[in-house]
């Protein structure tokens, strides 16, 4: 299907930009309990339609920085359950029903933003246009790598969960037919949507806050960097093993459920002089560390899109990654980074040992990253709405 990343005008749509922004719009998100990449897309959509209410199963205000001040957030009945944060995972049993209880009478357009599969399951009136932005098909349902099952009780994971997931998978597939149009956040996700949902979709890359990042400029120092969530499926342990074996310094920014295991790995390999954990840092510190690094090591071979490699390039830092996943759509091999076909620790070791920082120009990395800006996302989304509204 058509890839809309490079589109920069409204084209032949029936409504101009001004009129598109006047549509009565509602936004829908799976759950507002974490402020991640999907929520950056929601923020960008809300900037286009600032008066649009946001429907969601449940909302934890303190998780959002900056706060969602002034937003009209409408939660489901799940928000009235006691001890929501303690029993968040258990309450997800009600999310499918919760989404189907929302009413969308009177709206011209409803845009659902989903990575867990719930938001696309809303039911809208026949006269209302429903677009669904798919960040990924639910990984845990379709046997894709995820951190969701890593620390579950074995009895629950192996006996109770499988039959539940069978019925959740049926619901996920059936509700993929409810939106009028599906939008995928990358070509990789587009292929998964086609495989698992049997539907075509358009690609609009998510917005990355690259403009301010591209203004940061530092001279390079002798270390590599990783920043992002520390979960096992992210394969950060591969980056650690590779750097220790290559005797190269690695700075790690971020935290997650896999942090203690990674620290133990460094101790076991006696790699303390090579690997440094910086934890969660301010944006200023993160930007400074990343912009000074020789390269950003992105060891996850199955990422749906990958915002952090784009952020790294915006900071003038090339990327070392595998030739797989969404990173193939953002990193230009030999120009803004190195993509190795050997998806293993050995592949990373070879790439690290052969890496020549002098072959990569920070200004080229920044230029490529800027094509994934919020402005580009906004133009593409408006172009798409303008082309399908009223059909």
C-alpha cells in the first residue's frame, strides 16, 4: 500500500487544512498508564485537534510528563475500580468490554491509537469515519517478542493464560474489521497487519521530536551508547556482551524490569570497566551523552519502528543495528549507520570493531532524522484524512 511519509501537502482531498481542523473529532487510546512512543503520537494528534476528547480505559495522570493539562479525558468504568495501579494487569480483562461501551454519536471523525489492540475495538455510528493508527499488532497475542510474559507465574502463564489468549486473539482479529481505514506506523507493521488482520493499511511514520535535538552539537568521545527501556526482548544484553568482547566502552541510559539481570551480567563478565549504567536521566543529560557517543547501539532485531534510533541520528550520532525490523526504514546503511545481516552478538562485535567514526557526518544524520519530524507526521495525517473523508 501507499507509504505517506514523504507527503507534504493536502493533495486532492475534499477539505482544506482549515476545514479539516474544524471537524468534530474524538481520539481513543488503549490506556493512559504510561507515557511512551504511542502517547507521543496521541499528543501530536491532540495538537491538531486540541478540543477533541480522549477516550481511554483508564488514566494515571502522574505518569505523564509534561502533564496532559486541559485535556478532556473520558475514562471507562474501569477507572472506578479500586487499587487500579496495583491490579492494572488484572483489570485488563475488562478492557475489551470497556471500549465497546463508549458512545460516539455526533462526531465526524474518530481516530483510535492502539498498540495493545483495544482502542480499535470501539463501535462508532455508520455515519462517523473511524481511522485506526496501529503501532503494532498485540505482540503477546501473535507470538512476537515482548516483555509481557517474562515474569508471570508459571501456572498462570502455561495453564490459565493460553485459553484466555485464544479468545482475545479472536476478538483482536474480528475488531480489526471495525475501522474504516487502518494506518500502520511502519512498513514492518503494515506487513503484520496484512498477515494477521488480512487488511491493507497505509503507512504514516510516527512523529519524533527531532527539531530541538538537531540543535545539539558536541564533539565525539570514545564510547558507544544505548538508551531506552531495559527489557529482555530489547536484547540490551547482546550490546553489553559485544562491547565487553570488543573491549569498547558502553554507556547505558534507562531502566526497566531487566536492569538487575544486566548488572549481574556485567559483573559475571568482569566488564565493569567497559559498561556504565547511568539510569534514568534528564533529557539534557541524555542528549549530551548521546551526542558525544561514537555510535548508538540498537540491538533489538524486532522493533516495530524504533523512535530512539531516529532521536540518536537527530543528535548527530550514527546507529549500529541489525538489518531487520523497523530500523531498516530509518537508518541508511553506510550513511547514517551500520546495519549488519548477522543477527547475533558476533554480528555486533564485528560491527563495533570495524566501526570508523570518521566515515559518518553528524549533519547527514540530522538531515535524515528531520524527515521524521512532527510537522511531517501532521501533514501526512491531514493529507490522509482529507483524501478519505466523505468517501
